[in-house]
C-alpha cells in the first residue's frame, strides 16, 4: 500500500517540477512514508529524521533549503508528537490526506517568505479523515512498472485486537468500480502486464458499480470486479492482497476457477491455529472455518497455493495454542508464509491484556514455526522442478547481466538474459529449486539461455 501511495505522491509532485534524486543531500524535499504495523516504527522514523536533519543543516549553510515531511501511518498515529520531537519537520500528513501535499508545500513556502530572517515557522499537521475520498483528487498515473499496484479498498472495520489499521487508515472504503477500471486501463497503457489489487481488507471490496453495468448491479464485490478487469486487453496477470477469511465469499472463490488471468496463489492471513486465541484476537473465524475455505478454493482451482501470516506469542498463548498453530500449518501445507513475534501496538486492546508471553518463549516458538514453514516452502518449490513456468521478468538483478522475474506462485527466478525480456512473459523450464528462488532455462526455438549461478 505504501508503494502505491508513494507512486501517487510522485505524480502529485511532478506538476510542481519535483523529480526524484538518489542523493538526499541534494533534495529540496524529503518525505518519509511510514508504516505503523511493526514495533518500534516510531524509533526508526526519528532515527531517519536525524539523518535528514543533518542534510537539511548542510543545505542551509549553503543557502539552500530542504523541506522534510513525514507521511503514512506513523504520522497519523503520532501527529503533533512528531513536531514536538522534531521541530525541523515541515509537514506531517496521514495516509488519507497526502493528496493535499501540494497545498502544504505552498503554505510552507509562504510561511518561509513571510518569516525570512526570523527563523523557521511551525510545521503543518494534517491527519484528518476527510469526508471526500483522496482518490478523487489524485492525478492520473504518469508511469507504471511491469508489475503494478492498484489500491481499490482502504481501512478496516474488523478491529482485531492486535491491529492499529482502523486507527491509522480509518473505516472501510471501497473505490467505485468505474474508477478502478479506468486506472487499470491506464496502467496497462503505461506498460503494466500484471496488476495487484490492494486493500487492508481487499476482499471486503464492495464498490459502486459503473453506470453501464451490464447486469444492473448497484454494487460490485471483488469477484465481479476481477471478471471485468480480466477483459482488459494486455493485462495478463491479476492478484489481490491482503484478504480476511471472513470476506472470502463464494463469488470470489468461484472466480479463482473461472479467470485464467487470476494467479493460482493467494495470501490469506490466519494469524493462529488456536480457536481460543482467534477469539481473543477478535478474528471472528475459527481454524475450521479457515480450513473449509482452503478446501473450497482447492476445489475451484486445484493448482492453487497459499501463503499466510502468523502472530507468535500473542497474549495468553499456551503451549496447546502453539501446537494448534503447528497443526494448522501441517494441514494446509503453505507455499510461503510470514511469521512474527507479537509486538505491542500502543492503543490496541491486546497491548493491555494480561498473559503477555515472555520474549524467550516467543523466540523459541517462532523458530519452531519458521522451521516448519521454511520446510514447506522448499518442498513446494521442489514440486516445480521439471515443469515449465511462465515467468514475468520485471526488474534488473544485482548481478551484471541478470534479470529477475516471478512465477505465478510468486517464486523469484533470476536469469542471465537480455534486457529485452523485461516486461515479457517467458516460459522457463525449472531445473533447480531453492528455499527462496528457482533456476532453469528459457524455452525458445532460437535460443536457450542458462540461469545465473
């Protein structure tokens, strides 16, 4: 989501003649676009701000200026506290107000001119949740990568007890389907071959249907939206994230078996395999509910693979709860997964719960979960050896002459190959599988290019 927001911020600043620089010492404007999901995010922000302040000081000594801005979810949560601890910051704005950034810059410029010779003025804090959608104020995308992100839904009404999202992103909001289709077509015009639909609860999407909806629908769910996106000429791959099990309806499950462009890989966070913990987390689903959804998806799309999120050491977690999570992992057999030790998020109900788990025990349980998940991931990768996978090459590798792509299952494939293959879907015969990548040879009637060592 922050990658998408950062891309749109760049589009907002282009009419103001800003362009990107790799050298912060040369920047007229430095923006930290922040995330508040993980523990100690605030400390990292202040550490980064300290480094930027030195650049700001150096530029002032040379007669230049650097505006510093903090955006995103830490900005939303911290607000005025950022200006108190870092008064040299010019602008603080939340994820729902970054479309106002040009106005903030203009205001800061006016303040600077008015206070010339009298020191710096006070920074701006804009962390409202405006009634109007920010998307209505954002410009048309000006560029796109081969694999593009597209936000279709924001916010959350679930209020899981560990999560800050409802407090930093607000309540659930779904963009009108017509706006999404228009932006998707624009991204494809700009070179996108794959689009990942984004939302804090993306499968809770329920956007206003286009006026010319062929079925007379007033509202579209995610399944219906995916069907329409699949009709866009030149869009070869569709993905979506992040989903909640409660919103996995039958239309969306059926879409996995009906839409060839929808990749057979789904990230579906479960967080725990223990019903007791799921209840304490306010997830409103059980382990059985989750396993039933997995079964229905596999019936709709037999070749589908899954990834998930796990929180280890949630308050009150017992050894029995931990074992239940291990059991669920074994039943699903994940292709990938993310697992983290529980960390207190200030202001969330879980932060003040009794039964906080000792750090050493969290670490021990995390390693056990991760060992099993890594074993499953490597085993899944090995099942693709000897198969031909369609790889979308979308970026340059770190090794000279190397390009990187990914399979339908999000497996990384590094190859020594010509740059002309960037942006192309290419058949690759998988010869070797590793924990985090695949290796093989490109199938082509004219050439066979070996994989990088």
